[in-house]
C-alpha cells in the first residue's frame, strides 16, 4: 500500500498531482510557529525536496506553538533540528538545511534553487525582502502571518497578473507598528491553523489542484472562528517602489527602509562596547534577566522622553529590551531628537541573547 493512497484517490489530484508533488521543491523560510505545521504537512503530502531556512535557536517560550520541538531541543538551531526530525521520519524526501537567516547576500542563491517559496517569518523587513526576491526570480510565494487572534494567508507572484506582497501592503510599516507575539502573546493553535492553510495553498499551487488564494487574502479570527476574504489588485506604484534588478536588490537595506533604524546582533553590539558607546536598557524595572555591561544605562521606555539628555554626550547609542520591539521605538524616538547620532536597536533583545 502506498502511503499517499488517500490523496491519490482524490478526484482532481490523482496520480498526476501526486507526481507533481514528488518532483517539486519547496523552500520554507522560518521553522517556528508557522514553519512547524507547514513542514509537517508538506512532508506528509510527499513533496520531494524541502529546504528549511532559520538561524534562530529553540527557546522555552517557543514550545507552546512550535510543535516540532520539545524541552530536549532548547538551545538548538531550529532548521537543523527540524530537518533531523524529518530525516528520521521520512526516507523518501530530500532535505536541505540552512541554519541562517535569509539576507540580501544569500536570498538569490537560496530562492533560485526551489520551485516555490513559503514565508513563515515574523517581521516586515524579511517579508519585503523575500517578496522582492521572489518577484525578481519569478518564484511563487505562499505568505502567512499572525497577530494576536487573527491570521492571514495568501499566494503571491503566481502567474503573470498575480499580486505581490507589496500590492497588499504598499507602504512599508515599521516593525514597531505591529508587535510580534513576544510582545502581545499568541495562542499556540493559531499559527497551527494558519500554517496548515499555508501548506494547503502550497500543495494546491504545486499540484494544480483547486483554486489557490491568488489575488485574494484569507483572514481568520480564532476568537470567533470566522473567516473572510479580501480581493487585492496590482498596484503600479508599489511595483515601482521595489528593486527592479538583483543588483538593486543587493544594496537595499530592508531594515532601514522599514524601520528607519539599523539593527545589530548581540555579537556586533559587543564588538562596539567601549566608554563612548551607551548601551541602553529600556525594559521596566524588575524585568529579568538583568544585564550588566560597559556603558550600561537603564532608562525604561516609559520614561525615555524625560531622560534623553542622559544620552546627549554618547556618540553611539545601542538600545535593547526583552524582544527587540521597544528598543526600536526608543531608537526612533532618540533619532528624532539627535539625528546626527549613530543609533541602533539590538535585534531580538534579551531573548536573542538567552537563546
């Protein structure tokens, strides 16, 4: 008995559709809350080649929704751990692991090698970066996102008249405008639902089965269990705003374009540590764990406006918080007052340092 028997007998899918899945390749960017169910069901459906991109490590707070991982996986790279799990589960799938974040300098190489791309990331700069690369490389893109109790799913770049992520969101919003789940919380089942819908859309695109969500966005509310669709149309202005060539793409700073603030990793930040650089902790008193380092200044974001003069003499200012959201707000606030200063936000905050 073939393990795909229940799919093959489906009217409209059949042996031909299953063969398309078997001969296809999918790159899943992000192996977290959305990526976990996506990978589970793409693998179960029999996609022949799957690549996993993620430079993050498993943290305890991930486990309510990132169902590929458990307590024994804490501190391990998500992409490597996910692929290891599936290699033991299915022997008929070719897996490729990329334990890194997607960036301008690796996007073309990663994306060009796959038939379809799935974006399971959680921040605006990466979403625009992935979309633009997919448009330039003519790759269909399955998109999904969650915020508190609502999720959304769509298919971009699939066909000559298909919309892109920029048609849905022409103006680049700052990452600070919509906090991630580290700031607002999430019920673990919601990314499970949205991730499964994303896997479904990928299967439909690959197998030519059903009607994918092209030029449509599906919204789902977990509190009411209601869903609705919104139709989107191509936006010429949005297309003109994106890079028109890979050369232009390579020099586009998506973090700066979205947020107006440059972000640093902890490793990059530590290399800057000296008496002329202010490390500013904008967390509220009592938030754990504490951090002590050279040049540390503690100013809660709620009080920053009244204490900006404490940073007047610092040539460089590096803000950090628990997850990286409040630090971006603080950096933007200081930049407005001192536009000549070199101001950064530390990506991921203390959570990234712990992992």
